C-alpha cells in the first residue's frame, strides 16, 4: 500500500515482486507517452510537491476501503518523459477479479482529474503546449 | 494574515512566478482572487476564467467559497491532467 | 497478439517486454491460486488440448476487434499449480485507458465461462474437489 | 458415422475414460447423448443432468440441437471454470 511520485522511470516487474501476496487477482494499469501525430518528442509533467503524495495516498486508501483491496500501489512520474516511456502505473490486489478491476479503474479516474499533475506536450521543434483537461475525464468521476 | 500563494501550469506562466507571499484580510478564496487580480496584468490574465480555475487550500482541493481562517497555503491551477 | 496454454509458470515482466509498443494504455490481469480456508495445497487444472488454444485465440481476436486493441496476450496454465502461484494472465494495449480496461475485463469474463478449463481444488490431505461454476460468472457475460 | 467422443472433468470420471470411438447414426448431439446414456451406468451418471451439460462439436461450443453431419469429434463436460 504505497504511493510514490518520482522523476525516474519505474520497473513494473520489480514493483510487482511480492505485490498482493495471498490475493486471487492482481490488476495493473500502465500509462505510456503516446505520439498520435508523429510530431511529439516528450511530455513535460509538472506537479504540486507535498500535495501530490498526500492526494495519491488518500485516493489509494479510499480505493482500498471501497473495494476491499488487499494491496495497492500508485507510481506517477514528473519531469520530462519521452514518447513510448511509462508515465504512471497503478496496481491493485483483491480476492476477486471484479474488485481488482474496479479498484484500478476507480484510481485511474481520480488520478486523471483530481491529482495535481499538469501535462505539457513537447514537440520535436521544442514548442510546448499544455494538455487540455477532457470533459470525459471529469464525467468519468460521476460513475463512482 | 500572511498567505503563501502557489501557481501551477499556465496560471504560473501568466502570473510570471511560481509563488508569492501576500498579506490579506480575505475571508474566502473568492475574496482572495479578487485581490490578486488587481496585482498585475499577468494576475488578471491568470484569473480571467473562474469557471476553469481550480484551487487547493493547505494542499486539499477546495472551492472558491472555502474560508481562509487559519490557512497558510493556497494554490491555484488549471484543471488537472494526470494519469 | 498471442494466446498460450502451458504447464510452466510465466513471468509477467518478460511477457510485457515490448508488449503494446506505441500504445497509451496497458492493462494486465493476473489470477493467482488463493487459499481461503487454510486447507488448500494447490489447484489441478484440466483443459481440452486443441480446442483451448483455438478458443483463446478467438476470444483475443474478438476483443481486439471490439475494443480496438493494438495488442493482447493471454496465457493460461494447466496441471498442478500451488497456492500463491499465478494461474493465468491477460494483457491488453490500446490508445486510451477505457478500451484497455474493457478489453481485459471482457477477456476475463469469457475465459471464466467459455474457455475449456476445469479446476479441481487439491486439499493438503490430498482430497480433490471440482470447483463449481458460479452463476455470477455466467451472468457476467451478459454485460457485453 | 464414426465419432470420437471426449469427456472432461467429472464427466470423464463418471464415464471412466477420457475418450471413446463410437459408431452412430445420431442426427444431433441430443440423439447422441440418448445413445451414450445406454452404454453403462457411468455414462448414465455422467449425463444425469442435461441442464448443466456443456458440449463442443469439432472443438467449437455447441448446444444439444447441433447437427452431427460431417462431424468428427464431440466433447462433453461440465460448465467451465477457467480464469
């Protein structure tokens, strides 16, 4: 049960070593920098030190309570992240698959709209554009 | 009351600095915003659209009507885009 | 895009190496042998060689079509599997998180009720009990 | 017509063998079942509850009314419990 914010890449395999021992179901989500246009070089991610860790821990604890997760982990990177590299991951462990899926899904919806991160797309020519929040991300929270 | 004000993302860019310390008698976040707007054109631009403004009071998400009594830190930023 | 049936354990990390390159979202589900009573030693899993591989490939291809997955992988073990060990995994890759989540969730529902595997619980005293299918697993298919 | 019949899980245990080759003129899976039931007490026990019986015809899931013309392999088993 832990939340981390870091600039360094993470290793999903290492993170899952010993994760969820005794559980029946483990779900992981990994978000990667995607380049839809062929023009993007990287993402630059800004966050709110202090608040970020607190928010991630709060959402993790709330998901654990709500879906009876036996274990959870959240890792979110900040700084410059190249196209193709991992941005963040969540992992959830529970007795049954439904709870593990829903816990991970719930955490992702909260991270998208309620964790203090802001993404900037860095193009190959060096120009930077702030990513706009999507209404669909806000709407997704209404599911819970 | 002395408050530490933080700005993130394009609000930070418009204000032109990541943080500032202000002395204020504002009762709520909304009152504080109306005082900050008068500080510079950058501040006015940062707070031009209150509909999309997000804020945190002592590192907890809050709305514009949140009271400031006893508060030390207020942060302003656009809608979050994590994950 | 592959489905495998094997007796050997699998290594989630190795399976995900190079998986979903270019995608924005990767979801994995891992099922582990759970011992709720403290009396269980292992699962023994029987399957239908020939049909199993075909069924898993068909469900993977259907999920890819339906949720526009850019990659998917299914691994399911058979034979004796000790408590705590992984039974199976699915991984899905897509542009967006919703599709990756739904693709994995869909695959799990089909695997539970439509892939030709049968589980037997092996107790520590050596006795064996066939696992009964759950109505909830059958009902889960109605969601899709 | 000669068919390869396969049994899995507790149907296999009740029949007492994992497979057998039968010569039959059955038109559908249901006809085939009524012939198999007569083969032994074990067969009768295996097919005692048609409500939970599952079958595959040439390795594709099928129902009891599936026709057998041109078919080579029919498998019978309880509800699946994979995943």
